[in-house]
C-alpha cells in the first residue's frame, strides 16, 4: 500500500510540472535572434560604397528583427569579393546569423568564367537589394578630356585603376575598351574604389568608373572631374542629365541587348544574401525585416543625409532577376565574354 508520503510526492511532482509550463511556453515563444548577433560580411575593404551601405543597414536592421540582435559589420575582402561569397556557403555558420554583400559583377563572372568563379548564384538565399548601383565613368578635369567623344577619340590611352578580377570597376573598364573603343591602360594593384579615388586625386591615374554615390561631393562642386558617361539609365539628384547614357551609345538592337546584359549586375546593385543552408523561417524573418528597414523613414533620412541612393528590391525579385540572367541566350553570353575578356 502507498503511504501518506506517497500522495504528497505525487502532488509535489504535479505542482513542479505545472510550474514549469509557463517557462517552457516562454522559451518556445522567444525569437530565435534574441540575444544573438548577426555578422554582416562585406566582401570589399572599408571606405567604399559597399561598406557604406552595409554600415547604414547595420544601424537600422535590428529593430525590425524579432529579438533585436546586434548587427556587426565585418570586412572580408579578397579575390574580387569571391572570398566572402564562398565563405557564406562553406565555413560560415549556417543558422541564419551570417549575411553577406559583395560585388554584383561576380554574378556575370560566374556566368562567363565558371572556372575562375565556381559559384552558382541561384544557390544562395536572397534577402534583398538596397539600391541599384548607379555608376558613372569620369576623368580628372586637368586631363583635358571633356566629353565622351573626346574620350573615345583620344589617341593616347587613359590610365585607369584596376582591382581584383570580377569587380564592377574592372568590368566597366573592359566594356569601355571593347564595346566603345576607348583606349585605356590599366594600372593594377588597388585594393578597392576608395584607393582608386585617392589615386585619381594624386594624378597616379586619369579616371575611373564607380558608384555615383561614392563620387566625392567636393569633386563635383569644384568641377574637378568630368563625367563621361552614365552606365545606368537612372538619373538621380545632382547628376547632369546631358551626360550620355551608355545604352544610347550602342549601334543597334543587338548591341543594346548585349549592353543590357553587361550592366545587369549594376542594376542588381547592393545585394544581401545568406547561405542556402540557412533555415527557411529565418530567411523569411530577414526578408521581412529588410523590406521594413529600406522603407523606414529613419533609414531613408540617414541614407539621404550621407548621399546614398535607395531604390530597393525584395529578395523574391532578386531571385527572379538572377534566374533571368542564367537564362540569357548563349550567343549574348559569348559576345559578352569576348568583350570583358573572360
């Protein structure tokens, strides 16, 4: 027979179970990101456009993520940002606590030179794109080159900065040379766009192609540079509408289709992604948070204050555009490969 103490023990055990229930329910309701950090990997050095956008995002994203994690920016340059891309799907934690941004020119390189860029960008989880990378090509004013016609007809080559293969600046330079016939002599060894801007000021090189938002305001106010061509059709505040758009300089419809393929990575712009191995529910959380962030008035106000363009694109739209790029006809890819020298 069970004694009085046995009944007491049963009642005690039941009380313990019920007492634990609220704590279990609370733990189950606790957001995954509560108390955690998200590492935002930037595939380019500090000081460039990609770094500026990533740091802007890091200051606003957390408050739109349930659990409000810390968002920590980590620069991981290397191999034209390929190092950061490979890291994301290999040795990075796969739990949704690591996201990355990189040079979108790598997407084109992966299509045209798979041996050098052995990455299938359809196998990443896309969070979104903050902005198109509105890019221009310019020369230092003292060079005497005042228009795109001057640039194309100049008998001597212009000295242009070069970074690692696969970066947007290198792809732009190749397009100027091989589609439009501009004579360029590339100077190797620059770490990123910030280094090239310093080199332009020091007159080590004559010019560069870069993001409009990264062009120093003092250069524009003081007319220290002449903008030769807009690579994107998008006109933004402060940009001279008389500067020609590259697509309008093409000779026919086929050449225009080729041009559109070549600048497609720049239209994709400031992309953010995570490993395809990360749980789908965490991708959904970050996609929603990203969309809320880029629409947030505080985010928009800071972006305007620091002269960063915001033309956002959802993760789903990025997915569709990446798929469309991979469906490009082979003949267009072959011509593009010949133009950018891959």
